C-alpha cells in the first residue's frame, strides 16, 4: 500500500483501498478524466474532483517528505540527532509542526542570542530559567569577561538567549497560534499621504478597517492585500498583545524572585520581537492561502460553467463585432466555422450609412445562407441588435448577444495569427464572436481563462495554483463533452486526456496529410502516439459516421468486445443494438460482469448506447433585453428587467441588463433564504429577472435584486 494512502484517506474521508488504487493509477500515468470515466471499479466511483484532491495531497506529501530529508540531514550533520527526535520527524506530516521541531536546529543568521552564547552566557541563561537564584547580579559577576563589560550586559545577553529559547519552544508557538486563531484581528490603514491620490480611491473602504481574521471574507482580504501591494494600505494581523504576553509568562514564569522577573521580561521580548512577527507572517500566509483557494474555487466554477455553455451547433453564422466610429465588422462563417467573407458596415453615428448597411447585411444573409447571428456585447451592442432586428430577416433566423470578453486578446494572439495570417485583428475578433455562438468550448480554449472576464482577484492569487486549477477545469470540461476527431483544432485536442500540445499537433498534421480518420484505431498510426496515449485519449474522441458505430460514443475501445458480445447474444449487430431499445432492455448486465469489468462500467456502456454521442450541454435559448433601457440613464429604481448572469463571486452575481454596465446582485439579494454559496443559486449565462434597487450614476454602479 502507498505510504501516503492512510493520511490521504483520513484527510479526505475516503476508503483506503479507493485512495490506494487511485494513487496506483496516477503512478501508471493515467489522467484524471480517464480514471474518473473508465476505472470506476478500481476507485469505487470517485469523481474528478475527488481524484484531483488525492493527486494534490499526494504532491503535498511528497514535498513534505523531501523537506524531512533535508531536516534530518541538517540535524544529523550537527551531531544532534536522537532516536526520539528521528521518530518524531518520521511520524510528522504537518508542515507547521515539522518546522517547529526543526527550528532550534535550523541554521540562522547571527542573532542576539547566538552572540550571547558566543560570549559564554548560556549557563547564566539556564540558571535564570530555573528561577532559583535570588541574586542574579551576583550570579552574573563570574560571566563578566572578554566582550561582556558588566553584570547588566551579562544579564541582558542571558535574557536574549531565554527569549530565543521561548520563541523556539513548541508549546509557545502552539499557544500563540491558538491565540491568533481565536482572537486575531486584521487591520488596514491608508499609508500617510496616499489617501487623496487617484489610485487610492478604489481602496477607500479599507482606509481604516478592522475585522476578526476568522470572519474576513476572501474578497476583502485579497482587496486589502492588493492595496498593500500597490503601496496604498498598511495591513497587519494581531491578537490582544497583553493577553498573549500574559499567557507566555504563565507558561515560563514560576517564581516571584528577581530571576523570575528577568524571565518575565525575556518572555515579553520573545513575544514582541520574535514570536508575534513570526506567527503573524504565518497567519498572513495561511489566510492568503485560504482566500486564494476560495477565489480559485469561484473562478473554476465560473470557468466550468462558461466552457459548458449551451452551443448553437454546426450552423452558418454571421458574427458581428459592433462599433460606432470604426463601424461594425461583419463576418460570415460556414457550419464548420470557416471564414467565408468579411466586410465593415456603418449603421451608427458618426457615418450613419444605415441604408447601405442594411442592404449589405441582407445581401450577406441571403448569399451565405446565414442561420443565426452573433452580436458581441461590447460598445454599440444594443444599437446593433436593434439595427439587425429592424431588417427583413428570413423566417427562423435567430439573433444572439454573445460575450466578447477576451476576443481582443485572442485576435492579437499567436493562435489567431496562425489561423488568419492575412486578416486584421477586427476580423479575427468577429470570427471569435461567431464561433463562440456555435461552440463556446472549442473557441474559449484558445484564450487564457484570466482574460475572459470571470472570477475575482484572479491576478492576486497564487498563479501556479490558479493555472493548475484552470487547466484541470478546462481538461474536465473538454473530456466531459468529447471532441470530433476530424474537426477539432489542435487547441481543443491539447486538453484531451493523454494528448498534450505535441500529440495534438501530430494528429492535426496526420489528418491534413491522410484525410479524415475512419476509425479510432487509426490514431495508433499518428507519430509518437503509442498504446499508452491511445488508451488515455480514445474514449474522448468521436468519429461521426465512422466505420465502427461505437467510435462516435463514449464507449472505450477496450470495451467494444463487451458490446459485440451483447449484440451477438441479442442476435443482431452493434448498429441494430444501438437503434433497438427493446433489445437493449432485454440485456441482463450481470451476465457480463468479469474480474476487470463491473456494474459501473456496464451501466455507463448502456447509458451511452441509449444516447450515443450525446452532448451533455444544455440547449441554447434566445434572449432579448428590455427595450425600455439602453443606457444607465434609462434605469429607474423598482424596474423589473431581464438579464444574463455574466460573473459570479463570493459576494454576489453580476448581471448584464443591456445598459453597458453590469449590475450587482449582492449575495443577500439572490434569494429569500440565506445563501452561503452563490454558485448554488445562479449559473453563468443564466437568464434571470431582476429588480433595480439603486443606481449610482456617478460611479456607474447598479444594485439589483432577485428577490422580486
């Protein structure tokens, strides 16, 4: 059994065997989506989130193990390692406890205590710590020599040694941690001379702010830390200093004589000069880490919902990037998203060539058989929507407003230049808008998630952890949907289980040379794509109208023989089994259970045969903003309007109501009951009804409520 199995199982409250099997699969090179989807028997049906947590804990424990090796080596080289100390280190898997054990042996810069020890004052410190000496000055007399000029200097050096000893004591540190955990208050003050600067205005709520640390929400803490990083705020974390000093005294002061008084003074010094700064730094890091985790969780929730937004599907689409002075850039795409035509129209001021714009647009719609229109939701979006809807449109043609967050980032990217080397950024941006309507997942994987306008304080959190979480989210979503092997871009293929950028590029190049894949097994002919990678990726790649009917399903090739056996037992072929519900219902799954295949896999196979190649995403719904409002000046308190959720944070949800400024539905206004997690009440791109509560036109802030 893996060394870390028991620790991880206890921490995550999972069965030892499930954790151990998962760790074995990860060590074998299996990916999280593959393990979650195709190895349920071995993991006990753990989902992707649980498997990712196991993976994260495994990495964390490996780091601790490496740290322990360094600590053991350092202490051993000092000749201070004992059997009991070795046992404590071996059994410790808590980072704070481990560092506390190591602290007395940790090489330090030359401290005041070390200088005192060099002057031979350690025996005096030990004597004072016993608190039996009634005449400290008399006892200190024999230590007055060399660099030590008098008894006061000797006693001061001894106190420095005592202070460091107290600060490195495990009980001291745990006592202070408990005090910080229970009582610590986080305070922020504006830096002198910064209050009236333009950059400070956004931090005005935190110019004189304090709150118990345990109650400080992640967004407030990250806001303060950003203000601190910008040089606007000074942030501190502190419990009640007097209480902390008294607790230390109770721990180390045992008498009432002169020696005890010196130890009491040393304890106060230990707290103020050594312990408090150390524990404050520790809690600042811990609170930041917790805030980061919450912010990253919100971000990944939003990203997952955005990537799994309802697709329009393969239809001929017109993409419109609206604008006033520069006009609206219009592109026409075929059902595969290929660019057929582009031009600019100018229906709005200052040129306002509305008649020509109308004629051009109607001509493009007819010529390219446009089935849907996607309009970017930025500048001039409402005006462009009104213009488009005023035209003579074919029966059934739908008009959608599409988020253009990140489109400009994509249009200037290397990816966009590779796709459209001869087109300018405006054309690329309009293509991105059109493609987002057809398949949000396929288009958004090309853009850095931090550029698509979701989440909170994404630039302030730990970037390594954020990238890992976002990559896992993209990977989860891409594999949950599956991709068409013959049309998927290399960017989409990159996130397929077991592939990555190099193999994705090889697949695209192989496809360009040899044409469309007829079977999944052809993947084994792709350069450098061996059996291991094939096992990981095959089940997530689809081939519509391929030679083998199961190649367009989530049934893994390793299970084809099971379906073939089922079809044979039913007296038909696989295609007929897929199309004949009665035959499928007659199958007794228990007949197909084996050592390697259990009921979870068989159940998944039957679900897939019921709806082969089913897209798990919802159907796209058309939406229209209220025609009464186009700008923030049109809003009146009490209005009930239709809106689209554009972003979700810990403190509420932002809703686009069609006035170019998103309104905030505070968490307290999301429902008639208490809401601890906004993601449990609203989803990204959800259509909602909201009531206008307040309009701050000066700061362009809109307060909304879903409590109608």
